[in-house]
C-alpha cells in the first residue's frame, strides 16, 4: 500500500521501495490500484490518480508480492479482481527493499524497470544464524574436550580407594533419578523464540505470524508451549498418583494453578492502559493455558491408574502407553467431535455454514461480518465484541474488525494438542530404551504431519493459527515431535550438547514469559537508535532483548530461584 505520492529514497526503511510513475501524456486519465498477495481473494485497492507530473513517486511495502492495475476510472475505492472493465494494463512488479523502480505506463502496457538495485534481505539473518551455530558448536566441542581431559587427569588412586571401601562395606549407592533435559531444552527454545518474535524478530516476514492461512516461524511458538506442557503432565501427575496422594488434593492443586494462570493472563491484558471493566479482554495466552491445563490434567488424574499394569500379550505391551490412556482418548475424541460439529455445522447469521475465512475484504467483502466463521461468532455471542481482541493482525490486512485468536472454540482443539503431548510423555514413562522412545515419537510425528498436510492441501481445513484449526494442531505437533526427538538424542542420549543456552531458560519459563510481558516497553529490554531503518538494527535490538532474558534466567538458576504455581 502506498504511503504518499512523493517518495524520498533517503527516507526508506527496511521492506520499503520507491517507485517513480511515468505516464504516456496521451492518456487522458489513469488510476493506480494495488493488490497484496497477503490479502487472499481480496479486491484491488485504489491508491490514487496518476498525473503527467514527472516527479510523481510512491513508497510501497516489499514484504509481500504485489499486483498493480492501471484503470481509466477511479470512482470506486475497491474493485474486484474479477472485474476487468476499464483496465488499461496489469503488472506484477518484483520489488525488494531499498530498491528504486520506475513504472512506465503506455497506452495498453505497463513496464517496471529497476533504477537502483535493492539490498539483500537475508544477509543479516544468515550471519547471525551462522554465528549462533558456530558458538554452540564451539561450546559443545570445548565441553567434550574438557570432559575428556578431566577424566584423563582424575586421580585413579583415590577412586580406587573409594571403590574398595564400598566393596568392603557392601555399600550400594542408589542410582540418581535423572532429569530429562530435552524437556527443558525444548521449552527453552520455545520461550526464547517467543521473546525474539515479540521483540520484532529483526522485522523479517518469515519469522513473524501468518496473516490468516499458512504457517510461519512465529506460528510454532504457542502450540509448542501447549504441547510440551502436555508432555510434562503424565510425569508430574503420575508421580503424585504413585505416591498415593489423594486425587482430591491433586485436583485441588490443579484448579488453584489454573485460576491463578487465568488471573495473571487477564492482568497482563491490561498492561499500558487503565483497565475499563466493560471492555477488558477476557481471553489470551495464559488464559488458554489455564483452561486447557485444567481440563486435560483433571481428565488425566480422574481416569489414570495409580500403578502401571503390564500387559502379558506382546502386541498389547507394544502399545501399552496408548492403552493406559484409552479412557482419556475416548473423552478427547468427544471434544474433537464437538469442535468439528461447531466449526462446520453451527449456523452463523449472514455467513455460510462452515466458513473459515477472515471476513472483511476477503471474497470481495461478500462475508464482511463473518471473521473466523463459527469461532468468531461464538466469541462475539458469549464474550461480547468489547471483550475480544480489538486489533488483530488480520484486521490491518482484511479490515475485518475485532477477532480473538485465543478465543473459546480454539480451546477445544488446543485440548487435543496438549493431549497429544500427554501421549508423547507417556512414551517417556512406559519405555526406557532410546530406540523405543525415538521410534514411537517419529511414528506419531509422521502420522500427525501426513494427516495435517492432507487436510490443508485438500482445502478442507487450512492450517490456521487464528482458528487453531485441526490441521494446524497436527502439523505443529508433528514438528514438535521431530524437534523433541532430535533434542532427546543429542542432549540426553549422546550428550554431545547440554541444551545451552536454551535449557536454563526452559526451567523458568513462567518467570521469563511474565517478566518479558511486564518489561516489554522499558529500557534496557527495549530501545531504539535513530530510525532503526534496517533489518540489521532491528535484529540487533531483538537479539539484545533475548540475550538479556537468557542472562536473567541463568542468574535465577544460579540463585536457585524458580517461579511456578
């Protein structure tokens, strides 16, 4: 979208280009219309009239591809892409940041030529990624070398004396219970990626959220958090059940933690403003965590046995982790069925049944008030328009108005995602060998990925974070399983990596999240220098904030301070 009709090249910042307009003087009138690829099935938007002035120029965003139409009339602000009347020419320019271009409009042709070559987009990101890989690799090699050196220099005489004393007195030291470090590592990757994304992610489009359908890097953070919470549940709750703690006491603790998470989430929604109770946003990230945790944890406690029963049949033994959750699978299947029924069969006034679009200008504005279909309708009816998210990213592109990406209906599919994490956690509890665990995780990951991609590419259920669609749940769970498996192999099995710098922040994820939200707009966590007009500057600022919170996590770990509910 153009910002003005006089573009000064020296004022460009990242993801912007300057386009000079040159029109054939024989054309009586011409109007420029533009359509961004980020706005699916949208109409062309009127930019403005094109004159014979030699100094006419426009600034355009380059993070999404554009299509331009030159029309002989400009009476309407929006024109359907299917309407080709009065179109003089059409062109798809290949614009890149800091480039200067010229649009030459003839009688029936449009040509775009480059006046000044653009700058490379991903060089800063590649440099940072390469540096991070080198640092992590170097630290791992250094640690391996130091470990071998210490082992070589260890005093064998002292160790031999200790072993002789143990044998003499028949002392058998109990095996220490090892913490599964890949869980903290995975959680740390998620929390640091979240902080990096919230800090701007260097302004790179690929590292941010998809506007509606699709999957970008930032779209992985939230579902991975949900999934790893599920992985931890059978470990923590199973331990309590095995110690014969009453189910009532366990459930009381679950409810208490859920209520506290929900209240903290609502409080964070009011940051930066004086809370107006009649318009306060009710749902959010921690609120969804609290509700999903409440339901899945209560189901796990209510239907789980205190002691593991080993099947005698070898085939049943191979799937004993699934059989142990069979009552929960039946219950979760009902929740999944309810999600499908509401999503595709709930009548929404003025909207087609089963609509999954963003509303607004989507489909040429045919379903303007239908943002999110049933998901949006349920939130508007049960919560009220004033109590849902007022400025979603989809509104800036489609003009669809308030919509809550952490709304009510998405909680149902989130429950399924957390339960898939529970199933992965049961693999940890039921199988001790690396091969058994890795094989099962890879099988689950393959199944989830194939089903999710099939749903997406068939067009029946697109991958969509805002709706938390089932295809989104399955694909992000698949990626989580693959990453978790890699972390398990290299952190807990081969031990060539200790999980740093992610493992320590992952041990204090709640403190990291709440602290980051509270300190989001204050120094030294955030700052600006000049216009911050390049990806390099924005990337440095985002890395600074992420590194600072990593340092805080290490300080808290050194002082043995861990925040939990």
